[in-house]
C-alpha cells in the first residue's frame, strides 16, 4: 500500500474522498472513472456521493490532488481502536479529549437478531448526523460534534456516556404501540420521554426515574437536564423535518458527560440519524427510517438518501461527470 492515504478529487462540484484503507470487506457498487475504481452511492437524482476504495493506482493520475500524505485523519490501520459498536467505531482522536467516530454500513435490528450490510448507509448517517448536530450546536444545544473529517468520519468530543437511552415520542409506534396497545401513528397528547437502560444483554429495558436514581445511573439533576435536552432536540428536529415534509414520530438520543474544570455538564452524543429516528412523510406516511430495514419495506439507502436530499445535504440534481480539476 502506498503511503498516500487521502486523496481529494473534485469532479466539477462533486467531491470525492478516496480512502484506500477503509472497510474493504464491504463492496459498494463500483464504477471506473479515469482509471480509478470508484464506489458509487445512490442512483439517478440521488447519485452524488462517490468514494473510491481498493488498491491505489500504481501511478497517480495527473488530475488527482493529494491532501495530507501520511495524514492520520483517514488512515484507520495506524489508529488505536477505542470501541466498536453495531453501527460505528470509535478511534483515538488527534488531541486529548477527542475521538474519531467512523460510521459503518452495518445495519442491525431487534437487538442484532437481524443483520445486514447496507451499502452507503454509513456515509449517509455521517452526513445526516453532522447536519443535525451542527444545527443543535448553532442553537446552543451542546453536542459532541466538532467537525467532519471525511465521508465516513467525524471528530467528536470524548464523553462519559450516561448508560441510558433517551427516547422522545410524538406519535405512537414501535415498542410503545406494542406495550400499551396504542395504534401506530396515533398522535400523543404531548411529547413523551422514556428512559431505557443501555444493556444489550437485557434488551435495553424501559426503566423509571425511580430505578435511575436508586441504582445511581444518573442523578436527579442529570435527569432534569436530560429531559430538558431531549425536549429541545425534539423541538429542533421536529421543526427542521417539518420544513421538508417529514414527521418525526420518535427518536432516541444518547447523552454524555463532559468535565470542564470543576464543572461537569451533559451534552448530546452518539448520532442523530434515520437509524435512531422514526421519520414519516407528512402526506403519504412513507417511512424513511430503520423501520424500512426492520420490516423489509424496500431500499434503506434510498430512504435515507431521500431524507438527505430533502435537507439539501445531497445535490438535488446530479452533476454530469465532467473533466476533473486539480483542487490543491
Ligand atoms: O423500538 P422503539 O419503538 O422503542 O424505538 C423508539 C425510537 O428509538 C425509534 O426511533 C428507534 O429507532 C430508536 N431506538 C434506537 N436504538 C435503540 C432503541 C430504539 O435508535 N436501541
């Protein structure tokens, strides 16, 4: 393998990250452009993200610019793995107190009983989570997101994860419908916040505030802060998505603790993406979230790409592949 680990190619206004060391086990649909093997995500109007993998060309084509030879930003092999979860990997970051969060294409449901590789999911979730977290940061709702690194990775603040999943529900669905016998799609009288213990071996059980305090998973002050954060995220997400014709039926967030001098505070961590939300078209009710995978309703990538397209994080109209230009 060459020492070069990060290419940046601009095909007119399509930016292509070439990350040869990345996730080689999960082939994308491949095309060849200018002698390079390029992974193509999406099709037709959604075709806009391309990523190359596999062996580097033995000689660098003259139109390819190289950014950051020996960069550690996108070279996974040299980095220290901190944690690997079902959909993401965390690597040690470049500065103390930072991590690199890598989004995989693995899709799991029903506590990992159902599994698959969904081509391009990681790229879309990285982009969408960046979009939502940036919006929250801008509004003063603190998150772990620092900056995007490339199509699958973002730099985040290291946090101590509170061992609770915080679920906000606006419409009945999923386990709430099952547990309480409320028809899916029923509007709830107000947003309802639930806490589940993060424990895969127990199936992330729903827990009460009494449990949380008694077992010391979080303090009363933490609970008050988490509730306030969750409702602020709900207002933001519901508003943004309503603007693009999508209803946020429910979502899950994770919350992390950061220490700043003598103080500690809670910030939004993990990811916000269609993997962790229920997103329904306002008019038709079509699902654009992980239920497409859970219930075998069609292409998960198409569903997530539709969310990305409506939010403007994918190009509305594909740019025909023209002659590439050197950008640095
Ligand atoms: O399964 P349930 O109906 O409780 O899920 C509520 C919301 O939380 C859904 O949007 C689901 O995608 C999300 N969730 C999640 N991770 C879990 C459990 C739920 O992202 N472990």
